[in-house]
C-alpha cells in the first residue's frame, strides 16, 4: 500500500481519532452522555467500515482502486455533513436553537472530513470541492463524468455517466 493510504488506514483504526472525538464531545458539554456514547460508537463503526472498504479493493498490494475510491468516500461524507448543516440551520431559525447531538454529529463529521481530505491528492481535492460546492452545476458542466473503474476478475469495468 502507498504510505499515504497506509497512514489513513492507521488513522481510521487508531484510538487517537476516537479520543479526539470524545474530547470534542466533552468540550461541547451539552450532549447527553448516552448520546455522546452512541455518536462515538456510530462514528467508530463508520470509520471501520470505510477502512474495510479501502482494504477490500486493494488486490496484491495494488492500491489503485482504493485511491480512486477516496474522493467518493469524501463526497459521501460531505453530502451527509451538508444535510446536517442545513438541518441545524433550520432548527436554529425555527426553534431558536439546534439539537446538541445533531451539532455534535456535524462537528464530528467535519473532523473526519478534514482528516480524509488531507489524504486526497491535489487534483481529487479540487474536483470534490467543485462538486460539493455546487453539485448540480458540476453535473451539468461535464458532458461525460467518468467514475472510477472497478476490476472484475481480469476485466476492468468502467462506469460512465453521460449528462445532456
């Protein structure tokens, strides 16, 4: 595995990430202990799942597919964060405050996104930033949007999404 991918997998499996999340939840102070524990467990399961996904596509020390998967993982989590952020904004506008556990989930996800993005190459980081900033415009601006290829036995399968 490449050093960068290896570092990310180590990070996702480390107790350091969980300790940082636990510290963030403690600093927020307004999250009930049971909610904080459930959130910590949920994030831990998610991180292990991402690490397992990345390991599963590494065949014979070839990390090509795992590195190609990273931007899609980042986008998946970014879109989830965007959903929480919008929900937090509306709760604040309509109720005067947002649920503390939802804010904690958003903060935790923000931390994970930051760590993941650090492991993206510059080109991938630029592309995912553009997509996340305006996904509709990004989809419409590209005539062809090639997704990462997936190997099936000795055959490479390419997914292609054509717009317009």
